[in-house]
């Protein structure tokens, strides 16, 4: 499978030319446009602490991958990565000594890298189920993209015309109360005037004024981060929508589930049967009045009790 051509939008972000996807399995292309969005002002620039934390997370992920390679990389490659890791850890120690919040930066960076690893595991699981007995697969092409869309992509919720009212469009901070919407498009929100002002130069290119006679748009479904912001309390009257991408079940149903923002957390069934009817890889889970739960292994997500089943639909 050949690599597809690249195109750019008005901000300079990269996409595959044929399908205008940031990640396209069909064209074998994937781009991280965050640095471009930061440069043009679409999002807040990451701090030095966050950048070094991401470096450490990437190195650790690479080392885990190298351990699984057959044949394994030579000793020099491992030593080089361990040296990079040592340098990153030294920098983070200096940041911590200066009072910087290193722990939060590391948690965020590790979550992002782990999400990539979980997606790769989910792809392997889906390919194996679609092709029983087959152990080797050629990646790329229409079939690869179809499997990604059916089993691994974020839930394709009815988001057209809805507003992101609980997460700042510039700095990414989540809130338990509605933030101030852009007065023109009423589609994005900001946590304060500083973020709105910093974002305006870039946002105005895509800001389409909503007619004054129209009501404010409906709010998008919850993300994992927005549920977590409530600290374990139910988010009354709102719905979390996720896709079950990876089946990790043993004694009970446990699935890694992706929200519309691409964040992956666990859903575990603590029901009488230990299961949630209809839950399988690729299924869309909608939970009204959700609450966040921290598991004993340090991971987070949703612990579904028997009484929660009445508020859950699976499609």
C-alpha cells in the first residue's frame, strides 16, 4: 500500500489529500497538528513541562514497543533511548524542584501515549475477529480504514450545530458549569476573557455568526474529562457517549472506550451478571446521568452498577 498525498488547510494543518483526514489508514498517513494550532493561536501553547513530559511518555512507549519487536533492536538503540529517558527525567526533576506541576503533566502525557497503544491493540483485536485464524495482516487500504471507522473511531454522534459549552476551546480546561460562548457563532466557549482574546485571531476565520433570532445551540454530549470534573458525582440530565474499542473482559465485562474527543477510559460491569447486554467491540454506549470512577489499579472510567442499566443504551 503506497503513502497518499498531503494537503494543507488555511491554518497550515496537514491532512491526507484524498479524504481530508488527519489520520487516514487508507492513505497510511497520520499527523499531529497540535504544534501548528498552537503557532497560529487556535489553542494554548504547551508549557516546557508539558513538552518534556510528552518526550518521556513517547520514549517509554517506544521502549515498550521495542521489547515486543522480533528481532529486537540492538543494544545501542536501547542504550540511546535510556539516555534520552534519563535526560527527560532530569529536566522533570528540576521542574518539580521549582514548584511546577510535573505530576499532572506526566498523567496527561501518559494518557495520550497509552491511548495510541490501546488503539493499536484494538486494531489487532478487530482484525483477528474479522479474519479468524489469520496471524499476519497488511496494514493500510480501504479495509483497514473500514475497520477503524467501525470499531475504533470516536462515536459519530449528532454533533452538527451543537456547542462545546463545558470545555475551553483555547486552553482545554473543563468546567462543571457552562462557560461563556462566543457571542457570534455560539459554538465554542472560553473559560475567561484572556483565552477568548488570545484565540480570536485564529477563531475569526471559522467563526460564522448565528442569527440573533436563533436560540443558542444544544450542548454536545459529555466527554470523559467533563464527567471526571464532577469528582464522582452524577452529571444529572446529561449523557456520556463512547465507543467500546477494546475488549479486556475476564471475570466481568471490561472495555476500553473512546469518547468524541479521543480520550480512552475503562467501562467495567459490576452488575448482577457481570455483563452489559449488547456490549461488544465497536458498540456505542450512551449513559445518562453518568459518574466517574477511579479503579484500584489507578485507571479511571465508569463502574456500571445494576441500577445504572436503566440509563444505558447500546447501539
